[in-house]
C-alpha cells in the first residue's frame, strides 16, 4: 500500500511535465549527446558519461523528444550513485511513459531495490507489473522466476527464514535454458562495445537473437537451473555489468552477421 501511495503522489507532482515536439535539428543533437553517454558507460567510462549527461540535463530541453527524455531518465537513474534519486527516475519512467522502451527495465530496478531493502511486498508489486504490462519484454522472464519463488509468500521471505518451504523451479525451455544477459540492442555497433568489454573482463559472451524480436542480445553461459544462473549473474554484476537473468536460452539463434549500426 505504501508503494501505491508513493507512486500516486509522485504522479501528481510530475503531472505537468509535458513537452512540445522537438525540431529535427535539436532532436539530432540531443540524440548524439545521449549516444556518447551510452557508449562511454558501456565502455566503463562512467564518470565521463555522467558529466556529459549532467550537461545534457543542464541545457535547454524545451524541444526534447519524448523518446530522448525516456532515454535520458534511464541513463541518469543508471549512472547515479544516489539510490533515492535513481528510484525517482525509475518511478517517472514507469508512471509517465507506460509502454515505453525503458519502463519494464525501470520496474525491474525498482523491484530489485525493494528486495534489497527487505520490502518484499513492494518488490512483488513491481515484478507483477512487468509480467502483466510487459509480458514480451526481456525482463518478464526474470520477473516470472522471481514471482514463482518469492511472490506467493513474501512474509516468509521478509523474515529471512525459508524453513521447509518448497520452491517450484520454473521449467526452462530446454536443458541449459537459463542464461545471463548483459544487454539488448538494436545497433550491432553498440552490442559489439558491450561484447568487447565483456571479453576484456574475462567473460565468454555470445551475440544472439530470439524469436519474435530483432534485438541483438549479449549473453553469457547456459545453465540448467535459475540458482546456477543467478550465481553467475551476481558475479557478473560485481564486475560492473547491468546483468539480468533470462530463461529462453534454448530458443537462441546465433548472430554471425548482424544488422547494421
């Protein structure tokens, strides 16, 4: 209930932030700056990425496109070191841009943050929204796994005692159907940046697509259970990657000559 009240209050505070359409010239310049932010962040140059993004927010944004505003909110939330400020940006994405390209990812971050804080009911609400509102999003697979394990009885999880609770393991699509995903991109060039960074970190990434989506996904490993995949995901996150869990590795198609950037 606290999460619902907080979200509604935030929605009232932000309800007047509608922007006019951008001119093509301004849209191109804004997009170029955000491209640089994303490229630097993917290459591990986080401080420089943050500086460029803060300058972007400080410029005149009266004509910024709706797409760029969503992208900038996601980048700012991802790059900030202040969790409370990040959550504000993620809430804005989920509230102001339903169905947007970053909204499911924002809800996932909110769910992970709530879980880390011990707010299991709130975490469950965020993951349930992903499954309900974004069933085809890459984040939906991990959200379904989370809900199947913890969503039914959050009070037990809050107490930190699993006892003899039986955890139902969702069926993977095939043996080794789980994997750790480092990102999903429309541009091959951006996917290659993350792939190279992963190789430099000692990982063995692969570029794949899955049926029903043209996004190029960077993935590591194949695992038979979510527990195994989660352990690797946590290790990769410690290396500085924005890693998530996926359960459709059995439906991958290798990318040998991907689309142009």
